[in-house]
């Protein structure tokens, strides 16, 4: 869906922001770009909606070279969410969300109805928040309006630059989870820039780990954590990468110990992450928790610390 072919960007002062970048984002995939400040993430993203043009190489969107596209028309197909959100201060939440549909000629009533639907979708009741102005919202609520507004024109592609950067860690994690649920419904093709590895791991179907101006590894989160491609990636993901793997490994039926009749009081569902399972286990004096099948609601088995250990090992072998 988005394809970079040997893209280099050199700024007029001679700074090479990215060099010989080639990668592809599949339709409906969420790729996170992660790396230290100044490594070229934002430059990469802004080349997709032509806020910046590459010095050489080309970028294809749905097979079409974007260099030949009209930038204004191109940006209609690409939603853009930035950290500062950039809501219009003198417009209400509903008006902010309806801006793009109205710009592209959707009749006012239909645009507002669509905006209300989207606010609902991002967890803001339009009857409560629709009439407010941005300054009357919390940071997290503003962030949600930014996401709703970017989705309003139903663009197939979303670019998100540190979209959850401006809120505290607790709100941030909640927004990330909500966003993942939302993405399951809307299935946009997304490039998301972050400097936060945890966020990249939690959100990305695949992660591009940036060195300086180049991608050092482009792979699924578990593979980046399990088999870092270079010493640089290994040091970037850190010595605690084993712990981080807990967040990307899920509890499968094969990991469980058969239940012996008595259901432990605490439980998680099949498909929960090992991190969630471990958190539940640590709360539980008996050293075991139940695991339920989310489809039937029935107990599928129990999980012990040994099972968690085995599940981690299994995941490691699968990635190797
Ligand atoms: N307009 C510009 N002119 C010259 N150099 C620039 C320009 N914009 C960015 N750069 C440089 O290009 C490099 C990449 O910048 P970019 O903004 O893409 O990095 P980033 O990874 O997004 O960083 P951050 O996480 O700090 O936003 C940096 O060295 C930056 O100083």
C-alpha cells in the first residue's frame, strides 16, 4: 500500500535526514517508526503526504508514484494526526471533526452526523462534548478529537506523529488500547512515529527501528525483541527485552495446565498477553490463575509461573 524505494532526503544545508530507505507497509497494517531524536522518522512520514519531497528515490501509494499526484488531492486520501493535535480553537469539537468532510463537499448535515458517529467511536459522547471548545477538554480528550477528525474523511491511510505524546502515561496506555480496538474496526494503513519503544511494541504489527537515517530492523515486535538484527538494535531494545516480550506474547491453549475441577478465583482470557497473565498471577496467592475461552466463557485450563516460562520459550523458538 505504501512503498518506499531507495528514498534519500538531503536538506538544503547538507543534512542527510534519511538515506536509501526501502520498505513496504501492507494494506491495513500498522507500522511504527521508532528511534532516537533526529534519526529521520518525521522526515520519512512527511514525505508520504508530500509536506517534504525526497531528494531521490520514489514513494508509491497504492501502486501510484506520489510525485505525480496533486499534493492537495493526495492529502485528502491521507489522514494526519500530530502531537499538538492542531484543533481549531474557535470551533467546537463537532465542527472540528466535521471540517474535512465539509471541505470535500459533504453537505453540512451529513458531515455533522458523520462527525457525531466518529466522536462516539473514539469514546466521546457527542451530546456531551460536541458543543465544547478544545480548551474545555483534557489533553487525552483532545487527542481523541484529533483521531476522530483524521478519520472523518475516511482516508485509507493515516500518518500519526507521536499521537499520544502529550498525555500522561496512564491516559496514554488507555488511549493506545482504545486506538488498537478502533483499528480492528477501521483497518487503516498506518505509519505511526514514536520515540517510545513500549508504544512501538504495543501498537505495531511491524516496527521499523531507526538508526541514523536508516532502518536497522523492520520486523514484527516479537522478532525485534527476540532476535535484534544488529548490536545497535539490541542496545536500543535494552537488556530487559525479555520482559518486554511478555507484552507481545499471548497465552495460547497449548500453554495451559489442564484444570482439575476447581477454578482459581482470578482469571485471564485466552489471547491475553503474558504480561497481563503475570500481573494476575502476582496478585494470586495460590500461584495459579484460570484461563477462560472468550467465545464460550468456559475455563480452558490454568496457568502457572512455569507455564508462563514455557510460553516465553515457545515464542522465542518460533521467532528463531
Ligand atoms: N528543514 C530542515 N533543514 C535541515 N535539517 C533538517 C530539517 N528538518 C529536519 N532536519 C534534520 O534532519 C534529521 C532528521 O530529522 P527528523 O525530524 O526527521 O527526525 P526525527 O527522528 O523525527 O526526530 P524527533 O524524534 O526529534 O522528532 C535531523 O538531524 C534534523 O536536524
